[in-house]
């Protein structure tokens, strides 16, 4: 809980539509914390720019001087040590931005916080959530989406997912499931509304005191 409101984490495979589901939660009164947007902000920080320049030189930048995220992704997804180094640089900044966003959310109409974070489980952030929602979509649907939006083929999708927890593990960790198939359409909103109502009901339920220990038989 943060300020008496539940924190909801969103997980799923690449291309499953996690951000779409997060936006639906947002339309139902949740404050969505978009970690990818916070990463974009971090890449504009002069300290980050200087560090990346020191590490990788001009190869990490576009001709206009902005950070080339595609070039960086290609490097870190094939070199785990480089990925860990980058995460150590960015994650504390993203964490601080997430905390600031929630602390500044004084609107009483906000019913919950939603963390739209690509590596929620891999970074251990799921342990800070009151509920985790798994967004489920078939592989063929996910591949069609990433091919259309990112230009990836099946090999690239598989390579990216290899650096993440297996989907079965993500599903096992999760408390709720939303099916976001190609033909789900408006049904996804209904699923999200139902999941949110259950999460809010659980958050509002009085907590049971711990049971008394059994009497000593001796």
C-alpha cells in the first residue's frame, strides 16, 4: 500500500499489450506510472548522457546528440555485463521518479497506483506490489504486434524474451489474469474493471489479526 491505496504491477510477454491494459486501469481511476517514459526522461539527464558518452562514445547517440536507444538495446541485449551496468545507472533514477510521482498524487479520486514496468519481476519490484496482473496473449498475436510496431521478427522476439523470466513463471507469480487476444476488443476493459474491483475490495477488507498460538499441551 502507498498512502492507503494498492499498488498494481503489470506483467506479461513482450507484445502482450501491457501498456494498453495499464491505460485501461488509468481510465478507471488509477494513476499509471510509466517506467518507459521515466527512462526516456533519464536519457535526457546530462549526467546519464555524459556517462554513456564515456562508456560507448558516439555509437550510443544519434547525429543530433540524443541517445540512440536502439543502438544501446542492441549492445546490452547481447552483453549481460553491459546490461547490468546500464540498469545500475538508470534504475535508481527511475525508482526515485516513481516515488516522486506517487507522493505528488494528492487527488483523492485516484483509487490505486499501476506500475507499467517492463522488468517488474526481473528487478524484484513485484514484491512491492499489492497485486500483480498478468496480461496474456498468444505468441502469434504478440509476434504480429511487435512486427508491426517495432519491426521485429520471430528470432528477435525470442532473443529479447530470453533475457526475461519465462512466461510460466510470470503467470505463476501473478494474482490476476487479463486475456488480451486479437479479438478480445471491448472485453478487455470488462476484464480490467473486474480485476480492479477485486483488488480494491481486497485492499478495503479488514485485516484479520494473527491467530493465537496453540495452548501448550504440557
